[in-house]
């Protein structure tokens, strides 16, 4: 069962936007990024193109932001009763 905690649609930030939450959230974070952006995953920083979708696991470090222009995304913070991982096709 899924339980949505919070969500936002078409959230717009300027070109200086950085989201930094070292301990992450107690739930899963789903992002649908509509603009070019960067993500730091572990020690690697990657640049992604618009229309990127990512789900962060609970308590995962979060560090991402704008890459060369405004940053726009849809997001949802949620919990679920099953463990989400790549083996279940999400």
C-alpha cells in the first residue's frame, strides 16, 4: 500500500537552486525533473536532461539542483508497505 505524505507539481526554482539534505527523508522521494539538472549519487555527479525520473530510497543522501538554468520538477514524498528496489520493476 502506498501513502503520499507530500507532493508538488511544476515547482520552479532559479538557476542557483541546490537541494542538500544529507540524511534524506524518512520516506521515498520521487522526482520527475523537467529541466536540465545535476545529481550527486555517492561520489559521482551526473548531469541529466529534461524528462528525467528518479526515486530515492528512504534516508538516502540528497544533493541535486539546477544545471545551467531554471530548475523545474514534480515531486512526491511517499511511504509504502513493501520495499522498493529495482527487482520489482519500479
